[in-house]
């Protein structure tokens, strides 16, 4: 497996190994990890464009803090980003009854603008690919 230089920048002393929790609260999917681990790899600003925000919560049973995102697609992106930054995560999919939100930040305008920019880029790449196919024929 090729070495990713960005991994060494985020985890210079080796990979971090920690669980990431995926659970539902009502109809919403949440995905988070212990704050001490997540903040070593991601800063709150890293959550603006890809996720549209973040949520900080605490577990009244353990007293630990957690940092993560909401939404199924965001959960998938969150886990992927942690892995890209050098984390070896274990996904724990079960209810977290003691988990209570402390604070959340949302950035809907920045998130949707980034989403539209990615869509425009894909559309232009698709149209360039189609015109290249026509030129080869």
C-alpha cells in the first residue's frame, strides 16, 4: 500500500486506533468518536465544507466527550476522512443511550455552495469526456 504523505503529517507517531460510533436518535444517524482522538486529526474548520457542520456531545455514563457529524452520507465521509488522515477505526453500530448533544455548528450556505461546485465540476468533466469520445470516433 503506498504511503500517503498527509497521513504522516497528521499522525507522525503512528496510526491512531479508536472506535467510531454510529447510532440513531429518532430518524437521524449520528457518527462520532472520542474528542481526544478526533481533534488530533480534524479541526472544527475541517467540518465546514464536507459536512456542513459538526456536533459535540457527552456521554453521561462514561463522562467522555465526543465529536462528529449527523446524516448517513456525512457519517460515511467522516469515517473516510479519518482513515485518510491515518486513523485505524472500528465502527460500533449500536444505540448510545447516554449520549447527549452539548453544542453543534452548522454552515448550510458553505456546504451547499461546495456541493454545487462539485456538481458543476463533475458535469464539466463529463462533458469533456463525451467530447473526447466523439473526437476519437
